[in-house]
C-alpha cells in the first residue's frame, strides 16, 4: 500500500490507516467521573488497524505460533465466522498477537483519537444517535458480533469501522479511574504500573503475606493503591509509608487493563468515544476483542 495515501497493509493482511500528529479533545466533562476532565492531548502520528482483528487472522496466529489454546468463542457457532472479530481473548493473548504481526496495541489516547478525530465528536460517525446502521449493541436484532467489515456507516473520520459496538477492544494502558487528572498532555501512555481498587466497604491490609492479626490498617471502597507485586491471590501494595498485603477475593478488588468501544451485548451509553471500561487482563468475554 502507498503510505502517502494514509493506508498500508501489515503482516497479518490487515489494512492500517494513518492518524496524523496533532491535538484532539480527550475525555468528556459530561461523561462518567473516569472520563473527566476533558482536556487537549497532543499525539505523534501513529498507525491503527481499520478493522477489528478477525477469527480468520487469529486462527493463522494460533496455527503458526502454537502459543495459546483456541479462545472459548471458537466453540460457539454464532461467533466463529472468519470475518467476525475474534472475541474471548485475554489481554496477554491480544498483545502477543500484535507482536507476532509486527504491531502493538494502541494506547488509550491513540484509540480515542482514531475514533473521534480532533473535533470532539460524541460518536465515531458524528453526533447522530446510534442506529442499527452504524452500531451493533444491545438494541440490535442480531445477538452476536457482526463481520468486522460490516456497517460502513460506522466509520470514524480516519476510516476505522465499528469503534463503537460489536466488540470491546483491548488497549495497552492499565486502567485508573483518576488518571486523567494528572496524565501528561503529550503522548500519554497510561499509568506506569497497575493499581488496586477496593470494591467492598473495607478490607484489612496485612503486614505479612499470610495475614494474621498484625494489620497496618484498612482500605475502603473506591480507594486505589499501587501494586508492587503479586503472589497467587495476594497483592503487595504501597500503603502509606509502608508495604502491605491484600488478598484478592471475589468482589474485594481488581486490577484492570483498559478496553474501549463497547460490545454487542452492552447498552447504548458505552458507544460514546470517551466511554471507558476496564477488565482484568486475564478476563475473557464474548464481547471482548481487539484491534
């Protein structure tokens, strides 16, 4: 492909589009708290796939590398079409595919600019409300993913299809609900390390990995802490001036990678270009793929 035209073909056969350097509006002051504040971000030029990675492309990766087992979606008749986006892949698998193809996952900022350009639009196609002609989400008749090259009306200003609906897309960044408050305004790459978010009322921080009666205090719902390490189901965190240990149990806490774009089984609110979601990097879901 002619790179001067803004398109090129990558090792996996995917068509990529060029997104020029410059400013764009990232986030939304009218959105959820993790989208605030809206700010101007400057990015260097980058390339991004025009379409979501398909089952056909991912099968080739599996056949050549023998690195991973087929995703659970390959056992679902409604999700195995060669042109459908691959789903139910973990972040590590998506990242490994990108390296195999000579690429990388986009940063969260790159993804959002590719979806909305510099004009701060609400959806990739503009300001018009979602319709079945431009987005595959819970309001549609089809209860599955559509082919990655379907819905030409969904195109973003740079020509990327289905950046709202069909499948959430893993990006490179760790998720932090408060990152926008302190993130750099030039080429932000996300938090340098994962964070630990408490999801229940409170939980004790232990002074030693095994727990016991010796505690350093309590963390409360919504508080976030830097993760220093992990040993199976125990996290080592920085707690004040000390280092403490927290168990990871159902509903207690989570560390997440960012996913963008909304899935076929999710509601309309997730279709906004600025909407953010986080999933644990080992999580797999029939709504979750990558680009």
